[in-house]
C-alpha cells in the first residue's frame, strides 16, 4: 500500500464489546470526507464491514448516518450500546470469525495465500489469517 494512506484502526481493536467496530468507524469517517483510499473503496460496506453490519442487524446506510451525525467515537459507542442488542456470546462468535478468517478451509487458505502474494507478503509464514494480513499490510506487525 502507498504511504499516503490513512490507515483505519486494526481489525482487532474493540469498542462496545465489538472487535472491528473502531476500524469500520474509521473507514466511514474517511469515506465521508473523501479520504478513504482507493485500496479500501471496493470493499467499503462489504467483507468484514458487511459481516459486522449483518451480525449487528443494521443496514449500511443506517450506520453510516449514525457515524455521520456524531462527533466522537464515544457518541457512536453509546448509540451501539443502546441500539445493538447482542449477547456477549454473539459478540464473541463475531470476534472469532474475524480473528480466524482465512484459516477455516482450503478455499479460504488459498484466497489468503493469493492476497498475501498480491500485497507483497507471500513470504510471511506468520500471517495465518486475514486479520494478520491486514495488520501486516498496514505495518502493524
């Protein structure tokens, strides 16, 4: 990825008991001000974004509007805590899905291998999941 990218937070960061939520908020805020890098545009509200939305029971436009009408992460966190009624078990299941994606089948392992090669991380055997790949690609690990 290019040096001019503003990276959203890691998939592993959590808010209101949800991993990934801070990253999605960052992507929405960047999108709203026209600074979401092209590398993220294709999967905006798709991929892990869509999985979070579906798990939370929200539509993309609805949640984008929540972020748009907030100033701070705290406001978004409060809204999520009030309006997204999911159990700790459901949040943990989502966390495991995001944390382990890329490791559950031959097809996803092959897709992860291809994506690693596409971003120049093909030689990194320590990258076992898409969460690992994102963190490595964004220079966190």
